[in-house]
């Protein structure tokens, strides 16, 4: 979901600079629920759960089509194979360092190598390769009136609202979740010091439901637990009404950026210089350098770009005081 959010400014720039160009986006089924109604973009849904059947379906859909340029902006073998079903003159992909899963064998041209870039900056390099220097760092993802109304009913009025998205999507040995006690302490602090209304968001997984239940129990003041209760458009509408978001490296952190809401990003196992919420660098709690030194025994400058610290205890390097200090700084900036 983060990559999808990072792609939208590329779309917005293409629409601004080349308004006559027809744009087609081959996109996952889940991701399309968030952005599949962007204006003036044709969406072709790729349902990866269907396996090889979906590749054949994509080939049939496009066999009579022809594209001038394919922007091959995903580095996975699944995307590589899907790209073979797309007839295009130019197949533009990443430079060799970033072209994971042998992507270079599936492209005709590559973007310039730019070391140590944020993911979105890497995507914007595709514009440079097309000779486009302008940048439209804009999202404007449509929100339905129904979702707007539901969000207003949940969050009426103008009370400052802190949204906590406590969990990242589970991946093998990819530890990004901070601890329940930390989230609970930050929520209590926000309520007691600033009168925040606190909202929990997340997917209906057992881990996230557990986080929601336990955080709710540990706080004396009532909070709004929406974990497992919102679709992506509902989530977007809620994030648009929020004052501030607290989240680890996760999709909701990037959706919040797209919604125009600042994010206190909690980073220790992921390098935020590569994957932070793009417009919220000043609110980061960054313990990645300390985690690299502590658990990998190296300087952050000596590990490959994108290296993850695959130790669950690394997130405990983030302290409650560090997060509340960022909250204080944010409130002082208003």
C-alpha cells in the first residue's frame, strides 16, 4: 500500500505535464479499493491470489492493446512475469542496483542510478528518464460521500484527534510493531495533556485485534477502537479528519501522508531515510542507526541500503519519552 501511495505523485505529474496521454495502471485487487477511482486513469485489476490463471487473464485483456511506454515500478518476480503480458515499445525499469528479482532482464531501459534514495524519490526518477523535471507532490484520492459522512459521525466536531495505527502487516522476520505499553502510555499522555480524542485503526488480524483490546484496557479514558471495522476508503476519510497519526513503518502511515495528515513515524528496524512518511521527516522517532549498531555491529553507512534489523527487540529502543517529545513539538508548532 505504501508503494501505491508513492506512485500517485508520478501519476499526478504525468497528468499535469502530458494531459493528452492515456494512463493505464495494472494494480492489485486490494490496492484498487483505495485508488481505483482516480480520475482519468484506466485500472486493470490483477488478482494475485488466482496465480497463473491471472497472468493468462491479463494477457488476454491486453493482447490487442499496445503501449508506448511501460513504467515497470515494482521489483518482484510476480511483477516481472506480469510485465511480459503487457505489449510495449519501451519497458522502463530500475537501475541494476535496485532491480531486484532479475528485473533488468524484463526491461529495455533503466532509470539512472541514484544511491540511497527514499522509495518515492526512486519512483520520481522515472519522470527524469522521461525528460520531465516538474514534480506534483499531490495525491487527492477521492473519498465517497458515504465514507465522509461515516467519518464525520465517528469523529464529530473539531476536537483534536490522535489516530494510532499500532501494527504493520505481518511479514516473515520483519519486526515493525512497537509494544502495547508504549502505545497506551502515549495515548494516555495525549488525552491528559492535550485533550486528544484517540482512535485506533488496523486490519482484522488476531494480532491487531489483540493490540486494540489491550490498549483500550490500559487507558482509563474511553478511546475509539476501529480495528477491523473500516474499509480503505473509510480509513482514508478518518485519516483526513485526524490531527496527527502515530504509526510504525506501515501502509496507514503513507495513506495518512496522502490524506494530508502529519505522522509520528516509529522507526527502528526499517531505515526511515528510505521508507518514512514522505512529508513527516521532522516528526520521526528514528532509532534505526542505534539498532544497526546494537544488533548488526555496524555503522548505518556500512550496511546495504534498505537493510532491515531483523530483531524483534529492536523496536524497544523507541522510548515513550521520545514519542511524547515529538507530540509536544508538534503541538507547539500549531
